[in-house]
C-alpha cells in the first residue's frame, strides 16, 4: 500500500496559485486614488474651501472618474470571460463584497459627474441646454458632496475588503486591510493634489498628507500585529511577508520610500524648513502603488493548509 500525503499546496490540488497578475494591483491603486480624490474634493466643497483651492479641487473632480476608468480598464483586462461582465448588474447580493463594489462603482460616475457640474459652473454656463441642470446641482451641491464622500469612502474601503474576504489567503484575511487601503488611497490623493496645487496652497495638502501617512503607518502596524498574533496560518503568512522575497520591496519602497521619507519631507515643508519638491508626492504615489503590488503578489504565495 502506497500512502500519498497531500495538502492544498500540492500542484495537483491547486495547479496555479498565482491567479491575479499586474492588472489587479493597478486597478486597486486607481480605485483607491480616485476614491481619495473624490472624498477630498467633496470635503473641501462641504467646508466651503473650494473657492480658495479652486484649481486643485477642480482637477481632483475631473481626474477622479478618469483615473477610476483607467482602473476599470485594467480590471476588464483581468476578466476571464469579458463578455459576461454585465452579469454583475443583474442582481444585488448583500453578502458579496464584489456585488457591493460593482454597484458602488456604478454610483460613482453619475455623482462624480454631478460634482463636475458644481465645480465647472462658470465654464458650462455658456450652454443654454444645461441651465436647468446647473441650477439644480448648484442648489444641492452640499448634498451631492456629502453623498460623494460616502461613495468615495466606500470604494476606498472596498478595495481592501475585496481581498480580506479571501480566507484561503491568510495574508489577506484581515478586516483592517480595508482601512489600510482607504488611508493609502486618501494619502495618494492628497499627494496628487499637492503636486497640482499652486504654491500658496501646497502647505494645506502637505499637512493633510502628513496626517494621512501617519494614520496609514499606524494601520499597517495594526495589520502586521494582527497577522503575527493570529492563527498559525496568518502568523506564517505574515512572517513570510515580512522576511521573504517581497520583504525588501515592502520595507524599502512601500514603508521607507512611500511613507517615512515623504512624511519627513512634508513635515519639513510644512514648517518652512525646506522648499517644496515634486519628489515628495511622487514618492507617496509610488509607495501606494507598491503597497498594492506587494500585498496582492505576496498574498498569493501562501494558502491555508493547516
């Protein structure tokens, strides 16, 4: 009698562990960045700071649906059966994060468009056909902004929850991952607005991004502690993540290059000790993209087998 010992890592059980390629982390990054831009621009509208930060707020409102569309394109490339994408919208499944995400993405576009009508009233007012719509969006601009804050926050969290529901991947199975991706997307959005803002407005976005980076670092710390103190599966996955082949990428590019160094530079810029450099927001954006790549790829290295 020949005894065969097997587990889920046996290639006969799971022939291909790496299901997701580069398309998914790019989609997650674009989704988080677009959500962050929508939230920040909507927040400035609510507190009536949009006139003071007009250029950056307008650009954020314009770029958020465009960046989300780029992310959706990469997600479309990842789909195995591309012609069946419409089936996501034939039903709503309350227990499915993908169903929630699909419908929130659909809501994103019309409300982001309504906010564009608010932000570009002076440009669009020359078209008589839009007069009634412009009047209504201006009348309800605060309500539209409030809705967009919730939609943007929901999509930002969803990009992390999407991974957290894959319990067979112990590195991902942490609810705090939604918070990590939300804060990372918000930080990336603040960095992009810092890049676009005129010199007189840069201090506001530098300070905003500084606080968001601090919160992101805290949430990543919570994620790591949760993994190391969790079950045997999550502990092994987290140790492998922190010390394995993706560790240099994570520590050098994501943590040091994407959080610690720009946090130091933005602090000095806010205090007036150094001049603003476009390198700072660039580092934040690279770090945000790196975070998605390293989480997605490293998470597929381990599976639940205990």
